[in-house]
């Protein structure tokens, strides 16, 4: 089976990646697709990120309607932006 890229931009990008990796266009496309799939499957959801950050600070997820102490926002905000 052959790989046929009809989009000029996709073709140029695939050839550029193949040249950078010193491989065939097909191998470069396969590698890029595998990397993209792996990156998307290992991303944590917003809920997972929130739970991780909250646990890191020794906090628990409050019951719906409960207020969060104002001091928590500063620390949690710095974790989200990678400070």
C-alpha cells in the first residue's frame, strides 16, 4: 500500500520531517502520527490535573457549594502556570 499526500502543505511538511530525520516520508508520517497519538492519550484531563494539584497541597475536593479559602487560589494558580 502506498502513501499518497495530495495536500501541498502536508506534502511539504512530511518531506521536511523526513529530511530532518533522514528517513522516508512514510516512516516520518508514521512516526509523527504515533507521537501525536501518544501525546494525546497521556494528557491528563482538567479534573485529573485539579485532583493532582489539590492533593499536592494537602487539600481535598470540597462538597459542591462549599467555599474555597482565598489563600488556596494563589498557590493553585502558580501550579497551573508552571511557576
